[in-house]
């Protein structure tokens, strides 16, 4: 008996056998992991974009990023939710200082340099008195302060300048005469009360002493419209009035060269008073 041809056997095979054979002949796919990897990279990119937007603290970027993510992932299950509106959070805006602020900063720098130059010139002409502790020169934001012990300038209980004081004050006047800054002379005393025919209290004594220094400065070339005399009496001590050393330092005259600071103009808001309702 003759065997049927091979083609006939193949045609008689059942559909299930043919499907199984077709599945077995398909080559296995090794690239399916790329789909999961691409999804992971996309989500990771979105995460870093969100982190960058958060670090920038910019409301405009939040809104643009939120709209972009919603439009891109709005219909994808498990997508990143829209960002929360940050309108209540503080916004950090970095701006360059305006021209007026830069000009004010430059004026402050130049004025500080001018004050330092004046302080150095005073130190040169008063170096012997500074070395002995009778004169102190300091620089603050207010200007340059020259603190002169009253024992150098006046006899106890008097306001007339001594011969020794003339040379020291004349040296200071020569330094300040070429300058244009305002000068305030302040007289100070200790807390020991004084009452004599010339001065009824320390107020008068400190004021007249300051005026004596002003007059000497004016006589040595300092413009009078730059000078002011102020008497503080015992109200601004720099030492302890309970010790002889402290009282000695409190009896002093301060020459203040006032710095010219640029004014910071601030507009004061006007509050309109609401009319009160009449009381029934």
C-alpha cells in the first residue's frame, strides 16, 4: 500500500496543530524591556523637571509646567497630578539694584574714604597727645570724633582755654579749614555739681567750653557756618563717675566732623480717616 504524500499529511493536520506549530516557529522577542525602560525614563525626566521648577521658586514657571504636564499626561493612568498653585507662597525675585541705589552706595563708599583721610590727618598732628592718652580719635557711621580731655584745654571749673590748648586746637583747625563738613563741638562734665559766680550748673559750664573751642576754630580759618556748639553737662558719661579716673575722662570736649550721608527717601503712606458714624 502506497504512503500518502507529505503535502497531503500536512493538509490533513488539525487547526490546533497548525497554530501550535506556527507559535513554536516564531522567534522569541528580547526587546520588550525597552518599553518599560522608556516609560521609566519619561517619568524620571518629568520628576527632574518638577524638582527644577520647585528650586526656581517662580510662579510663572509653575503655571507653565503644570499646564504642560496636564496636557501630556492628563489621559494616562497614574500620571503625575497637576501642581498645586503656589500663590500664597513668597516669591523670590532677584533684581539688580536701580541706578539711584547704586549711586547711593557709591556715595557712601566715597564719604567713608573721606572720613578716614580726615582721621589720619588728625592723628598725625595730635600724635603726642594721643600717645599720652589725652586725645582719642575714632571713626563711626556718624563721622570722625576727636575726644579731648578737659585738662588739656581748661583749668578746673573754668571755660577759658589754656596756653597748651591753643597749639592742639590750632593744629586741628588747620586740618579742618580746607574741608567742607559740618563740625559739632560738644562740651561734657562729670556729675560733680558746680555753682559759682560764673556758672550756675554744669549745663552752663559745658556750653561755654564748647563755645570757646568754636571761637578758636573760627579764628583759625574754619568757616563759622560749619560750626555748632552743644553743651551736654554730665548727661553723656563715658567713664565711671564713682572713680577719679572716670570723672577725669568725663570732663572732655568732643569735636565731631559729621559725615554727609545720602538721604534715603521713603514715601510715607497717607491713611485716610474713615468718617465715624453718628452716635444715635
